[in-house]
C-alpha cells in the first residue's frame, strides 16, 4: 500500500550557522543551513554556483549550505574585481 502520510506544509523553520575565519587571509565566511522545524526536511539555496569564493556567496555541492563571505562593518570594503560594459551603438538605417 502506498504511503498516505500528508505532505508537510513547511510553516516553521530553524537554521544553523557557523562562522569561519580563514587564517592568513583576513577573510571570514558564514555557512548557513535551514530545515523545516516540523518534519526536519533540509532546504536548498537556489541560483548560486557551488564552491567557495571569498568575494561572492556560493553553495555546497548539494545546495544545502550557503557559504557567504562576510566582513566586520568597520573595515573598508574593496571589491575584488571591476567590470566595464560597452554601451550599445545605435544601428544606422
């Protein structure tokens, strides 16, 4: 017989976080996980690449852990890279 257990509506949550300090780099990262408080099902973070980057948020390979770079508010913020986009040139008829 098929399992007739009703689906959990996922109405309340709990999370966990760990702060990492990368020695000799002066960098920090917050690792965050979220689960449903009722059924315990983990939630995935969407729209981010997997891996570790000191300049942008990424996720674990299964998407269940957000790895977000952080820094103390009092430190000056310098961006890790810059970009330039050429404006489009109007087409002549």
